């Protein structure tokens, strides 16, 4: 499996963004996250162009939880995206990058008072309110700040999609949102409309992640439209914004069959047009929140191979210098990946091995049973499609420093996140003599 923006150069090495991965590893060390900047931009532009062709009013908001740093926020701004944040840290990063506050949407099921204050003081564009506790707290703060606040209400539609249970979010039993089935959403709309500092823009629904078909989105839109009919009949309110979330799948292995970006957008916009036109209503502004589908396939991770362990008749373990500290997804929900030997990218496949991380956990296995060329210590392994939820979920387990992140474009690399050092690991630690006298 080769993604279209990757190639093998004349040296037989894997190349990304015009840069030889072997040279990148030598220059910046390993493990190393590498992003093809133009691939990120092209993914973003495909979303925007598809919506423009639909004729529907829209916002495409990059879900920064997939990968957040100053450079990524700057890129999102340059590509005319809006931005989703789900924490004070993501919000702070966006603001420090100069991202326009009016295009920031704040998500999350347990926003703290301090986070809400930060967002209010920054005058962000919209809060996606997740529960009754937040509905009351945010309004109390808005009154104290004497500000009017634009909000969406996150609804739980009761839609289940075919993905891992840990990344489904639209089912009835979810920590997110106001339940439609149990009448919470109607109650939330009534309360929001009664509060003078709120401007209720509309509703939000997100059904899950890594979705390979459009049926779930269509069912969600149909269900939400029927529910909006009930809300309009009861309150007279009609939503101006319909946020259908994200979750658009990408390819990790040959078994994955995601749809083109344009197919997802077409299905969503056509269903919204149909449902609203049938009722003689103005088409709402459609918001989506792609994260993985913008950065996922643009990123790879390069590792250096160390120990190799052969268990006769059972398995051959190939250990790398990273693991679950820079990619928790295989251990967390059995995510699968494809990889190549970056320095032997054109060599014949010879053996089936299991890629093991270096963490002190038996479950630290990134890929099981992958066919590679003959593997030797000091070879370089490149794992594909690690641009989403790799660095953003990275940790310092076993006191391993987090890797560097490099953007590549037209043969030129630039470091956007420096590699952590051992000094970084202990920077916040206090010695005994410090806290004993404090």
C-alpha cells in the first residue's frame, strides 16, 4: 500500500514531500513525525471546494485534537478553515498562533470555568454546549462579562455506526450531548432560548470516527430534521446552523476503503437540501469538523530498528525506538497500520514480522504480522497515516521524550515541534530540598 503522495526515489528510499526519509532520520533523529505540508493543504482545499460546488453555506472547521501545534493552527488559518478546540490548551495554542478567535468553536463535555473564561475573554465565535451544567455555568459567566454568546447544542441522535466502540459518539449511551430520545434536547433548546445572553445558532451532532460510508450521516440528518420539526412546533425556533461533525475515514491498511472527501460532502449537502426544501425552509449553514481526514494520511512516523528476536515457529519480533508513547492507538483500540522499510523501500518482501515498541508493556505492539524485506538492525521503518492522534496522544511513559515533528514541502524540511530532551522530562520536577523547605 502506497499513498499517492509518497514515492520511492532513485536510491530506493521512501520519499515524502520531496525529502528522502533516510536523510530526514539522519538530520533530525528518530522517532520522527513527518508531515507533507502540501498534502494537508490539498485535503483542506478538497473539503472547501466540495462545499463551494454544492452551493450551500458552510464552515469547515479543522478538529485540532487530531494534531495541534502553532504551525498547524497557522496552516489552518492560511487555508481559510475554522478551528475546533476541546480544551484550554488547544484554545491557547490557537490564540498564540494568531488564529482568528471568531472562527474558533469550543467543544468538550466538561469545560472548566477557567476555560470558559479564557474563551469569553478571547471572544471566540461559538461554544458547543454539551450538557445542562455547562448551559447554566456559561450563561452565568456571560452575564458577568456582559457578553452575548453564540452557541450550538450538541445532540445525541441515537445513531450507531460501524467503527470501534471507543470512537463511536452518536449512540444513546454516550457521555456527549443532550439525548434526543429522552427529551433532554428539547428541554435544552427551551432553556437556551429563555436565556438573554445566548444566541442559539443551531445544533451539533457527531456520530463517530473512521466512518467509511455515508448512510450514518444521512440517517443522522434525517433524524435531526424530524427533531427540529418537533422543536419548531413546540417553540417556533428554527436552526440556522447544522453541524454534522466529522469522522470521515482514511486509509490505514489495504483493507480500509474510505470514500473520497467529495463523496461525504455531496451526501451531506444533498440530504440537507432535500430535507429542508421539502419543508420550504432556508438551507442552514452546514458545518463539518474534519481532523483525521485533513492530517491523517499526510503524516508518517520514522523509527530506527534495534533488537530483533526470533521465536522459532512462533514469531519474529522487530523492535523500534518508539512505540505506544508516540502511537497509543494500536494498544488503545486495536488500530492497524501499514509500513515499509524506508531505506529498502524497493526491496523484495521476504519475511513476516511483528513490530514491537520499546515500552515495558507486552501490549506495546504497533503492527502484528507485516511482510517486509529482510530486516536488519539500524534499518528505518516508516509507518503510514500517523498524522492524526499520534503526536497529539503521545506521552512520556517510561520517561521517553516525545519525538520531533517536521513539516516537509517541495524538498525542504522545517521543524515545527522540537524533540524533547531529558532536561525537558524533569523540568517540572522538584528536588527534596526544594519542597521540604517550602
